[in-house]
């Protein structure tokens, strides 16, 4: 039940935090750990951030073990909402801007990138992000705003 | 050009556009089960979760005091938790495979009816009782009382008997050997049906979906909430259920599904 329900978000988290090709391995190991530690899970706590914290930890373990920083190997998928038949030029610009924005996110310092990824790509709340990343709420706020400022500057400069 | 909200919205949209493939959950469940079994009940290696470098490990989900060497919880045999995990994965697997589905009780909710499909239990016995507040009325009187429009299947003609029950929530029309219940409130549970194999068959009535239940089954009427009235149980025969706008219908007593469908489609 847990696997069925959380498999997709767990894979997403692992991939977005930089597990790359090892996302599947990370997720399976995270589920194994989650099952073994179910007793440590407080009944009153939310399950999703708890599980994602394990996924985040496992991602870190895996990426550290292979001796390099977790890379964001992401690609932008099909974007049906961008297909505007009347405005092909506008669609191309929008696609290009997205690619630049993604590059800018990739280039962020790791901590800021993780905060931005949790808040915007995983759509977690600030409190959930704090739990997943294992840092105080204040750090989430400051890392997110620093990251946003950096992104705005990068993307804005490239387009001007 | 970019207000903060625009920029954040752009990030959210980008996140949704990212292509992040995940394997089917059933594959993941199978792999996780294999890993749990591989570790075996005696494996007692300390969990090797790497603490996030900037986190206080004791605050994390894996560091809440569980399984600290020397703590009292150490006495709980580890295999029990592993067993729990394996059971959880098995539940996930059983629910996902077609073979597994047959072994699990299923609940199907449709048009105010909750169908429980399980190992067939004993059917209700005893004399059928009327529905709460059931009274015999004329068709025109029923039309005044009921909180929804009442239609009659042209195929069967004028009903021989009309009854209104539970404050106008249910209107039952009777012909020899055939009964049609029309009821208001397809969003709440008005009836519960308990049956075993065979599974109900999905059919189309006019342009709306419906279900055909072949065999005898337990039927329970769930009175509208707030009342003191008890549920009413009885055995029901083959039944066609369908919905038309906000009114749910069940037609009972016609053994041939094609004929039942024809009757259902003749509502005027």
C-alpha cells in the first residue's frame, strides 16, 4: 500500500535531489529502510515528509559514495500546454526560457538548489521541506529566497 | 516583467513539465520485498542512513531514538518489524495483481449503492420487512411526496402498486414479480449489497453506466442519516442498477439482463 501510494513521489524526489540513474535503487533502499523503521514513525506525523527524508538521506549516501555531487540529470518532458498553434514563435521562446531556467536551477549551490527543488518542483510546504532536508524552517526560507534571487538574476540576465 | 509570483509560478510549471519516469509501483513493491527477504530476519546491521551533512541527526526521522544500541527498544526482536514490512509489501502486491484482487474484498460504490464483493456469506433470513415509513400511495400522490421526478418504464406500463418510504427518499413501483426502486441521493449510501462471485457486470443503460448483478444477494437499506430507524435487510434477486441525473434506480426481478436493460431504457 505504501509503495503503491508513494512510489511516484519517491522517484521524483530521488531524481530531483540528484540520484540520477540510481533513483530506482535509492527508492527501493529507502522503502526497505522505511519498512524497518516504521516503529520509529510517530503516528501523529505526516508520512510523506518522513518517507521523503529517508529518500533524501539515501540519495545523499548514494551520491557521496560515488564521490561526486548529485547531478540533476533532468529533461523537460512533453509540454502540451506550450503548444500554441497560433503562436509558434512564442512557444519556442517559452520552451527556450524553460530550458534556461532549468539550467539555472541545476547550477545553484547545492543547499539552495535542494530548497528550491523541494518547494517548487516537489511542491512541498516550507515545514515539509525543513523535515525532508533536515534543517530548521528558517534555513528553508533563507535558502529558498537566496536561490530564487539567484535564478531571477541568471535567467533575467540571459534574456536581456 | 517578472513579479515574484510570476517567477514562482514559472518554477512550478517547470517542475510539472519535467519528465521523471518512475517504474510501475508493482515492480517497485516486488523489488523491495526481494530486498527485505534477502536481508533475512537475523540481519541486524546498524541502519546505514547517511545523515545530511547540515542536519542534526537526532531530529531526523531515522534518529528519533529508535534502535539506539542499549536502548530498551533493543529488546524488541528486529524480525518483527521486518515481518511487518514484508506484510505491508505483500499487501501492496496482492492489491496490485489480478490474482490478488480476487482474494481481497472489494467495495464498489455506484449511484448510492455500495456493493461489497467478498467470499459469499450467508444470505439474510427471515421475513422481508418494509422500508422505514413505507406507505402505499397512488402514483400521483407519490409524485407530490417524493423529492425527485418519478418516471415509469413504458415497457411495464402502469405499476400495480406504488409505495413511498423514508420521507419521500425512496419510491418503489411494483409489477407482478418485478420491483423498481427509485431513490434520491446518489452521493450518499442508500443501499448496501453483499455478494460473492460472479462479479457484477458493467452495462450501459441509454447513455449512462450501470451494473448487472446476476445472482441472489444480500440487500440492506441504509436509512437517511439522523433517523433512529434500523437498517432493513433482505435477499434480493437479479438486479440492474443505474442512475439517471440525480436519481438512482434498481430494477429487481427481471432475470434476463437484456430485458432489464430494455425496461430501464423505457423510463418516461
